C-alpha cells in the first residue's frame, strides 16, 4: 500500500509538522514500506479477541481528590521560550 | 579501579579501601580521557558528582550509608534530573533543564549513588543503532566502526568501556537488551510497572520500562533493588513489594525448566550467534536445568504490531513538544500554526518525524480499527502465547539479536531493515514481560547476547539463572581491547 502526496500533506497537518516539499516523495516511500510491514497484521485471525490496552490488564487507580502539588509556576516558567507576567507568550491568535 | 564490580565497590567503600571521591574522580577522568572515541556521554556532571561523592563519604564515615552509598552511575538522558539538562537525544530538548527529578533518579539518589553524567541515546529512544541522536552516534567500544545498538547505546557503551560501573536505561522494544548484547554487558528490562515511569520522558507509554545495565547479573540485582519501587505518581506502577534480588542469586538451577522457542532459531539468525546461544544453553543443562522445546507461534506478528502501537502512542506523547512551555522554539513564527509546525519540523529528527506521521496515520479517522485496534488484538495473541508457554516452563531463552553489532549505515535508508533488528525482543514488551541479555560468546570479534525471558515479576529467577551462568562462564568479564 502506498501513500499519496495529498495524504502526506494531510498527515503533516494533523501532526503539526511542516514537511519540506522536496522530501514528500522520500517520506511517501518510507512510510509505504512501514505500512507494508504493518499490513501483515491483517492476516491474523483476531475475531474472538478483545483489545489489550494495558500489558497487565490493570485498571486505573483512583486517588483522593486533594491538593498534593505546590505552586511552582516560577520554576516552570524559567525554562519557557517566552513569558510575560506569569503567562506563556505565543504569536497573536486573535486580531 | 574501573574493573571492580559494583559489589566490590560497595564492599571497598564500606571497608574504607578507597573513598567515593577517589572513585568518582577516577571515572570522571576516564570519561574525559576516553569518551571522545565513543561519544557515550552527552553531559558530564562533574561538579554535582564531586559534591555528591563528598556527602557519600561523610555518610560512610558516620556509618549512616544506604545500600549503594558512594557508587558512581550514569543515567540515560531520558530520565529527568533536577537542574541538569535532559535532552532525550533531541534538538527539541537540547535546552531543557527539568525542575524535578524522575522517580528513578530520586531512588538512586536516596540510595546514595553519585551521578557522573547523562548518557547518549537514540532521539526519544527511537532507534536500534544510536544513529538518530542529535548529539551524533555512539561508537561500539568493541569496534568503533560498528553501532552500539540502541536506544540505550550510550549507557551500554559507557559500561562496556568501563567509564561507569553501572547505568540506567529504558526498553520499549529492546532498547536495553539489544545494546547490552551488542556491547557485551548485562542488561535487564523488568516487568511493565516494576520501575516507575514518572519523569522518564514518554515514548510509547504502554511499552516503556526502565531497567539497569551493568557488567554482571549480580550488579544488575543491586541496581534493580534501588530502581524498582511502587510509585503513586505513575498510574501503571505495580503496587507490590520489591524482593531483595541479591538474596536468591545463588539458588540452585537443578530442575529449572527452560523453554526454547523454535521461532527464535529460524531463518535470519546468524550462525555464530546461534552456536554461542546453543553453547550457553548446554551450560544450563550442565547445571541441572532441563531444556524444553516450546512454540511462540505469533512471534512474526510482533514487529508489525509494535510498529503500529509504538508510533501511535508516540504521536500522542510527542504532541506536547510544541514550542510553548519548554524546549526548542523556531525563530520568528508567523502565527501559532507556523510556530507549532516549524518548531516540530526543526526540533525533531527524521526518524522521530517518520514515527509521528505513521502513528498519526494509524490513529486517523477510518484507519483506527484496521490498524491500532487490530494491533491491540494481535498483542493479546502474543501475550497468550507466553502465558501458555509459562504454564510448562520457568524461563524462556534464546538469542537477544539476530547477529552481532553491524556497521554504521549498513541498514541503508530502509527503516524496516532496522526494525527487524528487534525481532526477538519486541514481543516481551508487547506482553509486558521481563527480559534480560547476558553476554554468551564472541562472534567476529564482537560480543553476542543470550536473552532470558521471565514470567511476570519473576526478575529474581532471571537474575538467579544469569548469575549462575556467569559463575560458570567468563563472557561477562571480557573487555574490549584498549579499555
């Protein structure tokens, strides 16, 4: 199974990765070869099986609803690319 | 000094034969003198190490020393370290200094270990050769033209080159066992949930598991004693007591039933590797174990299932790297979309981008059931194979990898050729079982590994078997020329 150029563009948009036009051909080829490998799964008969989401079939634990974390905003923001008055800055979204 | 085992270092420190400051200085000097050839360490934490060694020496002097007090160790650069850059082998996190310690790092700190530095790795742990690291490939100390394996190639090479007595590592599809095999050291991937994943940068959350690397099973047992814990901060952490893995190392192997899966000895396995593994199995027979032929019929489906599940989970996990709160941000973004798209295109390497795109494809509307759903069902099949096999055997053994270390670039541009490197290791991750690799021979002047797979939470038995094997053989004591 091969992936068309348009499908790569769509994937790139969904994944929020800017894809270089010159590389689309190569990406398409490599993704196709991985999908060819993955298509071997279709031959397996799994009609009777449930999905296995957790390797030990565990369930999510619940914890008491109480505050356990302290406010560390300042420490967290020292490693941010751009902040102002405790807020994270990004390019303008609304004109 | 660098040839002493962790067990010997602990003993020597307690007897004051040397101080932690002396050993720490010795290993730091080795890293500075020798690592230019191997590139196994991304960050050397000299000041932190010397300070920690000083504290360790004070505790040793006061007879207030925890189990591994004063022992130097290297952490894979996937474990967050408070105040020390944690890059995950990526340009995306080249400037990321975490404001907290991962549970694994905190556990080791609490047990008194001294961190020498952070080891090199495939970017976001995606690779089997360490060629995808932003910091350049790690070279195999046995042959610098060859890969060390991956993704924990830096940890494995550093242990093999005697730059550290032990290291932490992680394994999502073989990333502890395969580099351990290729570098001639011992490495263990515990049962899913045995070691906390909190603060360990996520690749594929239902497969990722941290574990120790050292030269011997005896040393891995000491490290796992510190590393394993129940952690309420990791919702998949196993809430069960951690046994003393050192206590049962000397148990007899008489009557041990070892399953030998026929699928692990099929086409594609290097003849020399096969012979080395057969010789190792004969050693176990000599020690009173019984070899039992078993079948794991769905082994062939493990690589395809993995390359749906791992990229799918990775595409979700890596969506957090968007240039907003930490890590890399592209220059002059035009708008928010441009900020996201260029940050991720410039910050992630080729293999990481490829896996994100594959994962996005498998999870996208109309494909979810055919890919992700199907792979999760196949995962069930693989798990059932193992459960059935373990009804009749105590351990399963076979090769860790199809062949010894390969040369850089030899898998060409074909990702699938690289993926098949993990054919014998991936199925245990899918099933959540523990697996380890121990050196069992030399082929073409390079080490090869025996894989030992255990039942759920049966790490003690695996370490016992590995230790007995290492008492009878000396493959784990061989060192690369010149180190």
